[in-house]
C-alpha cells in the first residue's frame, strides 16, 4: 500500500515570507476540484473528447507551490495540468473552451486537455509526452540566466517521469550549468498503472537529486500549509542561489489515471484511506476549528465557485469552431501566426 514517507524539510536559506490568506488558499483548491468535477461530467456527456487526466486529490500541490511563484516565473507542466494552469492565472473560461476544442480556448482549441498554453501568464504548456517538460525547463532556465533576471522556471512532473532519460539529462545539465529551475515532482505513487515501488530501484527521489548535486527535500503533498512552507524555501533558494532545486510532493490522485483507465491496480481500501487525507476537507476542518471559517462563508465560497464553473461551461458551449478554411494552418513552417 502506498504511504507517504516522512517529510524532510531542511533548508538554511533565509525565507522570504509571502502573506497568503488561508481562505484564498482554500478557495483556490475548491476552484480546481469543482472545475475538474464539471469537466468529468461534460466528458461523460461527450462534450469534451480525447484524453482527460483529472487532478482530484492533488490540489494542495498546485496551490501550495504556484501561489509562491511570482507572476513572471515560467511554468511548464504535464498532461494533468488543468489545476496548474488555473492557479497560474489562466482563466477558467479559456481552459474549459480549450477542452471543448473551441477557438476561444487558451490554445485556440487545437491543444485540448493535455496541451494548455498561455503566454500572458507564462504558462508554457502541458504535454502528452511523459518527461517532455524537463528539458524545456532547462532551456527556459538557461534563457532566464542569460537575461540576468530573477525569474525561475518551475517544471511540474509526476513520478513516472523519473523513469525517463530526460529526467536524468535535465537534472545533470541544470546542475552543471547552475540554472534557476525548480523541479517539482508530484509523486502520486502510480505512473499510470505501475506502482511506484515496482518502478524504481531507489524510491528515495531526493537521493536521486542529490546524486546530481541538486539540493532537494520531500513534503506531504496532502497538507496545503506544509507544501506552502516548503515550496517557499525551495523557490527562495532557486531565486537567490541561481541553482536548481528538487521538491518531491507526495500526494495521491483520487480518480483513475485517465477516463479510459479501468483502475484494477489499486486496492479500493487504499483509495478510501487516502481520501481521508483529502486536502480540501482537512484544511476546511482546520479553518473551522480555528474559527477562521464559518459554515455560511463556506457555502458562499462554493456558491461563487460553482457560478464560475457554470459560466465557463456556458462560455465554452457558446464558443466558435475554427473555420474550415484555416484548419490546415500551422501544418507547415511558413504558415503565418498572425
């Protein structure tokens, strides 16, 4: 049974504390969850097609890390990226429209669920290829270094990407060239249907980072405050030292790998146990216990979020399909992008 390892949170770098309201953090996690739930519903109605990988259960990672990034920092993600894009500032309308394949989508309706992109918010895309974002992040980090600014590249990937050669090549180059890259591993213990313990000869991922002389740490990815605190240390280290950092967030996806996954590889008891650690429920309980959140305020949050979600579906369904005469645009290198 997959269980989180004891978190290691060692960092001597002075921490620049970023004041983030707890209600805001909760709201951001709820926005991801409710958007994903609606996406699931629309997929079953065949309004959204293609592949779909949902993020339920992992919300504390996206919110806890991205809220600590500056708006000019670059983010490169994987195919489970809806929540990452949303917290990076990409509008829910453009995300939903993209999944509907509409021209108003953030990728013009050409990318779909796995290829969200938004230049305005420095969200440089998800990718259907496992580990594809790692070398891209190295290139982005190199660009920032040459420009001599304080921007960092945040590369988000799953534990399955660690099996790929791109992971090792990227970690090696980022270390050799001292690039400002935050390597963020969302370890949900299953790369598709492969249990993490059967895929890795060495399951201590921080130790792998250390082998490339990349500083790293591990944190409970189901605890929003723990992720917020540890990612702040990691981000400050990258920004100040101009060197890469590896952060492993141990988390768990509540749904199957994708909509086509029969999910016969995970014991139902294990899924049930992890759902007891739901980051939204545990944080809600904590805020209510501390007197920061009332029942009426919680209902108001859900009401506002659900209105945003419904508005995004309306926006997507009223969106336009790309005209037939431009369907072949971008197929050849001399095509205009105007």
